[in-house]
């Protein structure tokens, strides 16, 4: 099993959720986060004063999936989240040792 974490632009969330749903991924965790990479923030004007916005709003999606779904999930996220501009985000993949569904006690693939 793999845990896929994707940090994307907030306005792409609905598109990504829909694309993941189309390939059979029904559950995910979503968090509103802030951060920066190469984009390094930007300056804004507020009441005539210029100030630096260091951390940009992003959305982090977490999905635990079986190994055979990984490539499809990555492709779905990349295809729907890509705008071609700086700040499109990143995908991180990590190994998951064990998953337990609290309600039933099911484990691993049965628990996803």
C-alpha cells in the first residue's frame, strides 16, 4: 500500500477529486495548507502599502491506495492539477505498513 500526498492549487481540488473518483478512489483527506517552493511568494498592495506574502494557500490531499492503483492516481492528479505555471504543486509517495479500519477491525487492502 502507498500513501500519496499531493499539494496543489486550491481551485484545482474539485477537478482532482472528480478525477480520482473516476478511477475508483472514493476516500481522501483534504487540508488547507500554506507554503512555498520555487514560487517564493509574491508582493501585494493593501491600503496603499506593499507587503510580502511568503506563504501561499495550497490544498494537501492524502490518499492511501493499493500498489496497483498508484500510477493511475498519479496520472489523474498530474493531468487535472497541472496549469503549466509555477506553483502547480508536488506529489509525495510513501510506503504504508498497515491500515486498520476502526469500526470493523478490517486491515490493509480490506480497510481501504
